[in-house]
C-alpha cells in the first residue's frame, strides 16, 4: 500500500514513544515492529544503521529508511 511506514522500535526507547505520539497526532499510519522480539526486524535495523540497533528506524514502501527522524521529516518523505 503506498505511503506505508514500518517503525522499528523497542519498549524502552523514549524517542520511539515520542515519534509514535507525534505520528498518531498527525494521522500518519504505521506498523510497529519491536526489534527485541523480531530477529528479522533487528537485522533490518542493523543493516540500515551500520551494524547498530538504532531506533526508531522507519522503513518506507520505496525501501528507504530514516533513523530517528522528526515528524516533519516523515511528513515530507510521505508528501504530506
């Protein structure tokens, strides 16, 4: 589905909670994947971040990623 966003996060990540709140407020839908419970998600995050498990990492439908973006950057990427 065009405009889909997958957010890779952890339960303890404050930046993840903040971005989720902001995206909810802006009406930006996303699917969340907790990398603590999803080895494939953890591997994707590591690949996108030079071997580091840096979250939040967002995966867009075009295959691109953003790490710890602002909600403004997400909106710009989605053309919102």
